[in-house]
C-alpha cells in the first residue's frame, strides 16, 4: 500500500513539469515572459532610488569625519584658537578637500534638492563650515611659512586645478542656495578662483594645461576641474567675463580633444605629438559631458557660444548612448568592449543623460530609457554597506590600451560616491518630471502620463488596443 501511495505522489508531483513542457506559442504569450536581467530593468520607484542614496550617505558620513585633531596625540582640537602647525583634519577613508569630494559635495547638494532630506544638506554644511572656519587660521600659518596638513594646504594654497575647481564649485552652489552663507565661504571661493584664473598653467592661447606627462598636455579631466567653477562664478557675481572664459575654455578643449567621427573625447592631447592618439577613457568622457551640463545650467540663453556647446552635448550624448552595454554600464575604454564595465563613468552618464532630458536638451524618448538602464547598473554596484564597487582608481594619462584596461578598481576609490548621489537625485527628478511606462516589456517615455497598466498598448493621445 505504501508503495502505491508513493507512486501516486510521484505522478502528481510530475504534473506541473508536464504542463510546463506543453507550453507553446498558441497557449502562452511567450513574449511576455520575464527576461533574466542581471542588474534590473524597468522603472524604479523613487523610494527604491533613495534607499540606495541613503546607504551611500550613511557610509560616507561615517568615513569622512568633519573633525580636527592634533597629529601628535590624536586628540580632537575643538577650539579654533588652538590651531597650530600640528593640527590636521582627522583622516578618514576619504579626503574632505579633494576634487573627488568636491564632486561628492555637489552630488549631496543635488540629493538634498531632489529629496528634501535635511541629512544631505547637513552633511555638506558641516564640512563646508569647518573648512571656512579653519581657513583664516591656516592661511596665517601659510603666510608665516609654516608647513601643515596637506589636505588643508590645498584649500589655502592650491597647486593644481584638482585642488581648486570641484570644491570651489560646490561652495558656490551652497552660497547660491543660501546667500546667508556667503560671508564665510566667499574668501575660500575667491582664493580658489584666483588660482584657476591667474595661476594655473596654460597653453599660449590660454587653455588650461599641464606639464605632465609631457610638456603642454591637455587633460580632459581639467574641463571639469576648472571650467564649471568659472561658469558658476558668473552666476554668483553676474559678471560676463566669467561666462566668456568658461565658454572659451570649452571651445578650445573641444577643438583639440573632440573626435567627431566617434562622437567622443580623447583623454589626452599633447601639443607636439603627431598624430594625436585617441583613448576614450570612460570617466574622463564623464568629466567632459558633466562640464557641458554644468556650463549650460548657468550660461545665459543669449550667450553667443551657448548653441555650439548645446550641440556638442547632444552629439556626445549620441556617441555615449550607442556604446552602452546591455547591462547598463559603460566600458573602461568606451569603444573597447573587451575592457571592464566601470561604475563611476556609468553614474556620471546616468546623471548627465537624465539631466539633459529634464532640461529639454535631448529627447526623453531617445535618452530616458538609457538613463534608467544606467541607474539600474549603478544601483547594482552599491553594496549593503553603502560602498560603491567597480570604480576605477585614480588614473593618470597613457598612450596605450593596456594602461587603461588594467587600471585597478577599489571600493575606496573616491571617484564613485559623488556621481552615484548625483545620478540618484536626477533619476528621482526624471521619474517626477517625465512619463516612463513599460509597453510590451520595454521602457518607453511618453509626452504625458499614460493611464493604463495594460502590458501592451498603442498610444496617440488615446489608449488604443
């Protein structure tokens, strides 16, 4: 009897398998089967996006304390009058005054704008305020010829665009949001801008340049490290000269570094090198399109170079969209699919493409799906601790593929955190301002809200099935 019951059980247990085996094109809408996406697909909910951002904020808050310590004893320095040459910013996982953290401050400010969550504003305010409070004390030490913490030195005495532009731009944005903060931040802003405009090395025509790795080298990175701060200074002061200089720099960088047939920028350009090699490094192209977005955000509509900069952004967006991997990422070398998929560039593109859609600079129908797919990739790279994975470490300049292809990745590479927050903020705005909808399993963007949850529909202002 037990053997008969066992046989019956096995028979009924097999029935679902038999039913599955009989599925065919006549009895099942196979085209509606859910694909096995590796990093997610579709239209995320705002709350889901913010959960990712919140994890990142909690992590960087714990890793970047806004505290002064005595480097000899490790004891906290709480009184500004106790600052001396042995005082330093407490060393966490990241540096509060680096260009990567300037990007992060801007990303956190964007997150505050998108979410209204005061935790984001508090993060930036606390760190900007600390730098403003200590500035005059360390400036005095510098004037006395004393050596002190290098992380503070780059605020008081910048030596490169990396020291100046990104942090400066974040401070200008803080002041524009709250004019009451100008008295404390303005001396730092003026000091940074003075370096950018009067001390940075340039080519003979005035283009920002470096003396490494070769004499008179242009770095695509320097578009972002210098130009947005100059453009935002125009917004802060209302002075035309800042807008003109920012637009001129964009035009002169593009004249040498834009590769029109690929609709991408080369990473480096050396004045006496012929031919000029073109290695399309992902993050550097991110800095370039981010610069275009930042400049267009503040450049007056009437400015004579605005239309050409907008055209450049549109062409760059086309070139980037065509190279997106099917998992939403972009490759370390954009046009070489045998190089790894990299997160920081992907996050920058997610922000820039979503931002361009929201500003009406590019088509929502064409670029909205690209931005959402990129966000899914970015979200998949944020681990449970809030660390951003698969981020290329700091990278100099090379003229061979191996240099870029074998750059390490690391969760402590600071370049990923600001872009992730910036991307999340803009994706939230995209979800609020635009009208994405799944139609036949694909993300589509419509000109207005489409009031249906049908899996497939026609639409021409009315729902038609």
